[in-house]
């Protein structure tokens, strides 16, 4: 009885509580409970139904087998968002700066009341000066035989196809078009500088000339940055048979001759002795240029030559000749030893204390450390031994004999002013200073000179203000202006800050000699190679160059270097044309008279073709049409074809004799 009462007591609140019924609720069973003693004993007790929660009030369900995101999941999501933000921001910044570079704004016209600054050259010093100069107060004229800036530290990479030529050049107008005031740019050679009358004579030496090809330009200030030419030490045969490595055309010539040596060595019927000669590459000069070219040549052998020329690849030999006791004399002893040991591992022969005595067509005569004379046969000879003054520089020095007493270059003071001609500022390799003739030194000189010109312009303005203030302004204002003028005229002398030296030595290894507090930090290896690449990429002048260089490195890593002789994209006329090349495709004689202009003369025979036409004459007849009748040996030829929107092209060069040509 007590049990029944207890059960009824428990059921009473359930019966009195209202139940919310929805379409999803389950119907309660009936009867709910039996309260009689008999019913309790015979009828099973059915529990009350559980009220269903409406769908709108239902709590979110978690599927079976799933887990709530923990701390790592949230971190991963945030990291992905951060990466996405960085990528989008980087892409946007890249697009902004590239478009900004491609579309320069409007410029002020040149003002005849402003002073004229003539800049000779567009190398490291001149380009640094142009980039940093605020030309609002000057009329600037740039004169150079080439219309682009060349990033010379990466030039050895072009010789073996690691980089393309266009990746390391920057048009000069790319810089001048972004200045405040218009800058006149003339692609011409400076032939004379008159420091007395303050004039520069320039001449257009390009393949196309018009009514005006030689003019004289006056200047108020002259920035003289013509650089230097290759030092041959008066050794016979160097200019005739060696390949220099200073300009873009030099890299192209080395590239062509290297591949020609390889193809000739692979030709049927060659003797073993001739193959060994053709596959022997000699580099004269143990400075950074010579060492880096030897390293690039070794990479070309390992990565590409063994794949495509397996029958002769092992015949390739590289020899580096240096007159000093060791290579890279500007680097620390530790790095010199590391470089020489790396070259030894890579089977690059290093001949130190060895002097070149004579250069012949197929061999070089040297004197070793024991004073013994040896003759070394070669297929390709690269000359990278240093600089000497250009002819125009020597002529300028001759006009100032009392002040210009150094044979190795122009004498300047601490502010880069030319001794004997204060209106001329000289910088770079053409000067005789205590600084090494490096791109780093010339670039710092250009930046310093731009700041100097800014202070000079400020001083000119203050002088004009002072002249007006002396009549009407109070004495205190005049005194303050005089102090500002003296401060502007107080120009500090140039001080060179060495930022370190880098060099690539092959096998994806580089060396770095960097200043560290009061000493040096020397490093070499693969990690330094990555630093070398990043340092050079950051030094390139534009986003365009950086992008192209990085893409070239990626292409070489994926596809390798190309091993075909490339087609030139721009004519090279009149200088440094190989004597064993002649044009293969020319016009028939009937068409030659109406469409061609011929300029014959040693050492180059040039054919200008003004329109494209069908070729009906055989190769032999084509060659004979343009070969000088008095020639006893092959002559160098270029052919320039023009078609469609004025684009220019050079026909492919092929080795021939004076009677026979072979089409490729």
C-alpha cells in the first residue's frame, strides 16, 4: 500500500505539468498509470513520454565521429589566411610597381635658363648618378654608344646560356623617362672633350645614319663616366684571337665560339689531337670575372654537355692562367684556398705565377713560375685581365698635362672634380683613385655626385635670394641666409664604404668576403651561393630585371641550358666580328641592285637589305655575289633584314670559305 502511495506521489507532478505538443511529438500511451492495487499488480507501468523540443529551439547536433576544432586547427586556418594575404598583397605590389614603371608620367620641358649637365656613359657610375639626381634644376643630356645599362656582374652567366642577355640590361630611357624634367638621350660615341670651351663632340657610329651624324654639345657641367677598355699589356695577338668579357657583344661572341668549338670537335673525321685542342678552354685572368666564367663553364659541362654531347664531353678542359701567386687577390686567404680547392675538385687547372707572352690563332705561349716557355693549344681563349684608359680619356689627359700626371687614369680631388677642369666631374674606372675599379665603388661615387649636384643647386638658389635680400630684407634674415649658403657650399669629400665582395666559383658554390665590425666575415659554400643570388637580384635596377633573372634560373633548373647557336636580335656592325663567318642567305644579284646597300671594308663586310624577297639563287652563288674579289681569307659579314613594322633581324652566321656556303 505504501508503494502505491509513493508511486502516485511521483506521478502527480507529471500529470499536472502541461505538455507542449508539436507535429514532431510522440503520442503518449494511455493509460499512464494504474493506481489500484490490482491494476498495479497486473498492468505494467508505462513511463511518461519525453516532451520533444521544437525544431526552432533545437541545439546544433554533432555528427558521430566528428571532433571539434582544436587549437592546431584554428592555427592552421589563421596561417592559411595569413599566407593568402601575403600572396595577394605581394602580387598587388608587384603589379603596381611594374605598371608604374611601364607608364611614366608627364615631364617638365628643358629650361634654357637652367644649367646643362652632360653625362658621358651609362655604366654603373653614370646610371647611379642619373637615378639619384633631382634634375628639376638642370637640363640633362646623356651620351653613350649603347642605349642600355648592363648589369656586368652577371655577364659570365650569359656566355653559357644560364641567363638571357635581355635579362641583365635596362634601357637608359627607362630611367630618364621617370625624372621630373625631360632628359635628352643620344646613342653616340664621344670623340672629343674640350675643357677650355666646355664642349663635347659626339658622332653617331650606328649602322644607320642620317643627315646629322656629328655634332658639338656645350655644357656647364660634365659628368665623365666613360669607363675603361680591356688591358692587353701590348701582348701580340690578344686583340686578334682572344675574346674579351666586358660588353654584351663579348658574351655573345664567346657563346657562339664555344658552341662552334664543340660542334667542330664532334664533326666526323677529326683527329684526337684536334679534338683535344678544340675542347680546351683557356681563361686568362684570375680576378672575379675570370673565376666566375670558369665556374659557369664547369656547370655547363656537368649539367648540359654530358647529356647532349656524351661522346666528347669528357674531353672538355678548363685552364685558368694568373700572373700573380694566387687567384682572387682581393679576397681573404681563407677564401682563396677554398676557391683553389674547389677548382681542383672540379678539375679546373689553375696556373699561377704564369705570364702570357704571345697569343696565336690556335695556341697561347706562356712563361711559368720556373721561367720555362710553354705553348698551350686552345679552342677558346677568354681574356679577363683588367682595364686601361680609353683613347678619349688619354686625349683629355693630354690637354691638361700639368694636372693629369697619372698614366692609369684621370686625377680627381675628394669631390670628384677633375684636376685642371673644375666643371668636369669624373668617376668610375676612368679615374686614378685608391679605390678598386669595381661596380660597387662607381655606384657609390654616382650617388655621392647626385647629392653634390643637389647641394650645388641649393647654393645657386640661396645666392639669388641673398642678392635680393641685401637690398630690402633685415640684417637677421641676410645672416641666416648666409649661414644656409655656407652650409650648402660645405661639401664633404667622397668616402668609399666597402660592402663586401662576392664571387661564384661553380657547382652551386660561392664565396663572400663581408665586413664585420672591425674585421671581415669569410663564407663559402652552397648557403653563400644562395646569398650571392639574392644579393644580385636585390641589386638589379627594376622589377622587370629581377623577374627575368629569376625566371631564367628556374628555366635552366627545369629545362637546362640551350646548346644551339642563338639567333641575334640586334645587328653588331663594324667591331669584333669573327673573321671566319660570312653570311649564308643573301639576295640574288638582280635584286641586290634594287634592294641592297653594300658596304665593303676590312674587317667587316656588311649587307643592308631593305626588303624581304624570295631567294632563288644557290648558296654558292649568293656567297660569291658579296665576297670581295681580292679576299684571300674569309671575311666577317652581317645581313640586316627589315620586314613588318620595322623589326630588324640578322641572318644566321655559318662558317664558310671564300667559295662555298652552307645553309643551316
